[in-house]
C-alpha cells in the first residue's frame, strides 16, 4: 500500500513516518523497495555495485599473453581499411595492427598466423565474444596450437582493458594525423611508430625496449651523440607495474565503491540489457539462475551465457504462478533476444553461446533496387 506509487526509499519512509511505526521499519522499507520487480524492470532501482578491480598479472616475458580485438568500423577511411585487427602484448605493451575490409574468422586466423611467424606462439590470448572468436574454426585454431583462449564476460570490455585502451589512443592518433593532411596509411604507421617508441605509463619503459631489447631510432634521436649508451631495462619494472596496478585498483574501487558480489550458485538474477529495441522495453531480462561461478566476478547462468557481476542483479526466486509481463517477451519486430530465450551450448563446447534456431531467425533483408545512373540517361548503353 505504501509503495503503490512506486516511489523511492526516501519518499516511502517519509510517507510512513507520519502514520505508522514498528521496530525495524527502515530496514523493511528498504527491502520492500529494493525487491520490487516493477521498479527493477523499469529502471528506477539503481544498478548493482561495481565489484573490486581485478588487475591482470604482468607476464614475465614478451608475447606470453596477448589481447586481440577488432577496432571499427571506421568511417572516412578507405573501404578496404575500415576495420583494424589489433593485437596487444601485455608484457611490453607492443601493438600490432592490420587494416582489413571485412572481419571474418579466416581473416583473424591469417592475421594471427602472420604474428606467430614473427613473434612465436603465445601461451594465452584474450578476446571478447565476437562471432569471429567463438566460431568452430577459431576454437580449432587455438586448440591446435595449444593456446589458452580466454573470453571476457558478455558486454564487459573492461576485462580486455589493455587493447581497448590502446584502441582509444589509436583512434585519437589517426584523427590527429589525418587532420594534418596525412593519408590514412601514413597516419596509421606514424601513430604506431611513436606509440612503440614512447615510454608507457605503467611499465616506465617503451614497448620497443621491452619487446626488442632496444629503443627505436626516430628522427629526434639524431640529436643524440653517436655511441651513447642506450639505457637497459630497469630491474624494478615488475615492482613498478605492481605498484601502478595497486594504485589503479585502489582508485577504481574507491571511486566506484566496489564491493565483492554477493552472488552464489543457485541464486536467481536478472541481467541488465546491453541494448533495447524501444524505450518502453524493460531494462532487465527475465529471471535466470546462476549455474556456476567462473571467476571472482564472472558467473555462468542457466542458459550457458557468461556475465560479469556488474550486469547482474539478484532477485527473489520466481514462483510457479508468476507470468511474464509484455515487456519481458521477445520484441514485436521479430528480433531474437538472447536475454529472453535460453541458449544451449553447442556440442563439445560447454559454456559457449549458441545462436537462435532457424525458425527464430529473422528473414533476410531485402535487396536494394538498382537502376541505371542518372548521368547515363542521354546515352545508349547495353546492359
């Protein structure tokens, strides 16, 4: 009765204090508003707290653990270079970039094969859950070379933070160089060269020094006297990285008021939607049960999907008499929503996402009507 208007915790307390009182009234009101399904699905209830930051251990040697991502689509660039395949070494912060006109599993495998021929095969590769990285061919490519494939939680790019942060630097550099009038290819090479030769804020050394054992010779280096010694890698690099990670974790946890997720196996949760087809659709999915805990803040749900705790909200177990609301159903335009329908893992690949069934897939998009260009109206052409 006191929450009929779906007001917040403070307003409900103000309404009750002038009329009623009982022991523990504040706690009961907070639990009532926090567990209201209508407030949660409509977005009135705040998001779950951020779990503490989890720094990735610094690899001991170069090219041991790399992160791979696809940057793009970039507009204003040549069509055959509108995507960038990016590989980022976590030890040296050395980036490798390949422009491409399309991003397929075959193209990603070819890109990695060329890197393996140059730098060797790494122990582990971290990627997101893009279709190129969860395909059967890519899984076989990883297993055939004995590489540990680490996939991030769904819609949690922070788990692939090294390469994601480099993508931002890369796009800023391309934008600045192209504003100076350089073509796209020259802008890309100039950005990579200066990034590799500049000391990184975390390691204190340049990616070239940690990857190659020497500094890159830039035009500015001509001012150095011939025969001057190049500084060696400091022995305190590991301690510096650990200290930088500790300070970043401390600052992140304090700013976001991070708390360890209070979730356990068999709990019921709702997943905050990454996208919605219209503004009146619920922010949260239908209740799902936690099947397993994969990491400090990563959980596998009953439908086989992996989610970070920052996108999960614990709710009360649904009763047998509960029914789905219209906002919890599949969108009216026929688009398959992975947060509504349970997804079964493909055979031989437990825990991976499976696509929708053939009957649930949307129809193919219509082909654009083509006609003769207007500038050929005054000419006789044979088509």
